[in-house]
C-alpha cells in the first residue's frame, strides 16, 4: 500500500493494484484483531523478549518456545507492511499455529523504510537468521536448522534468506517476489528502489540460488497482483528445479489468510508441520 506520508505523490495503477484497504472493507478489523490477540498472548516462563541481534533499536526479536523447546526446530517469522510499517509485536498471536506445528517461533523486527533502503532491510533479515542460528543452544533450543516464514513483505524477506546455511526450509504467504513495478508507484517515495535494488532483491530473479524447499501460499480472494506474484514465483522455482509447493487457500484474502497459520488445524499450520518434520530430520 502507498505510504500515507507521501500523499502529495499521485497514486498509480500499481498502488491501486496492491492496496488491500482500498478493495476490502474489513482490513482495519483484521489489523485491530491481530493487535488485540497479540496483546492478550500470555507471557510464559521461557519466553524471551527484545533479544538483540544487532546494535540498532529495530534489530530485536521475540522468542516464544513451544512445550518441547529442546527437541523442536525453530521458525523465524518476518512481518509484512510493505517494508515500511507494522511490527513484530502485532503478529505474536500466530505463535499458537507455530506451536501446533511443533515449532518454537521467533518474531523478528527489522529497520523500516524510509529510514532504511531495501539493502539494509534485507541485511537485517539475514542478520536475524544468522544470530538466531548461532544462539539456539544458549537460548535453550534444539540445535537444528531454522524455518523462515513471512507474510506479505515478510514473505519477500523469507524468500531472500532461505538460502542461508542456518535455514532448512521456508514459507511465503501472500508475498511479493518481483519488485520492478514498484519503481513506478507512489510507494517508491518511501522505498526508494532503483534498478540495482530490483535486480538484487527480487527473489523471482534468483530462483536457482537455493535448493531449500519453499512453500508459496496465498488466498484465492487476493487481489490479482498478489495472486500473480505468488504463481509466478512458484513457477520460477519449479522451472529452476527447486522443491516447492503452491498453496491456494479458498475463501481468503490478503489478511484473512493468516487465520490458516493461526488456527491449530489451519492449512498453513499443516504445511508448516511438514517443514518442521523435515527440519527435525535435518
């Protein structure tokens, strides 16, 4: 969605194509519900908050272990918000789904645009992966390769860091995997993407970079731009001979789709459980 502080910049067809709030009246209710449920998440012994993976205030993560932390693999979740808004705290409610899938979960913060350009944002995501992978034992967690999971812009980050040595597999939900068209949007007043950013940080252009399994999920009621992004990225992974699965979730749009990662019996929880089993065997 366009950055609200850039209202003087004319909207484009690209901005409209990705603006969920413009097309779905219930988006504010979903966001409010996430914040409420996350605020109500009970703090438990073993939970760790504001773990620093770097020196910047934004380089923090919250760790919520499952009931068997020393045998379960750990997932790292990257939030969405077009790289320019939201926070790790908003998505804490998803821990129930990760735990149901048999995984510990950490929620990563990262430096947002316009303070950071895309290179710094991606560097933060990679730094979070490396720090968590190196500190599992001292955090009381199983020394297993990580799962990386993200929603929306966070799916883009998950796709870019799934090749890291500390990672076993990944999942992107309602993601953006090709950045080219955003250069022609009002959003780019905030993102400041240039041609080099598009080439370096579009996962669809680097499908051969990793052999790690990556699940591409999206809602069947997503805006066409998001559906096209997910289908094209899955096709690029398939063409590159990479292990992948495309998961279209009936009845869901960009925001409601996260219920499938929240509810213990959700379709994305079931797929995450398969990745958890894979990471446990790795």
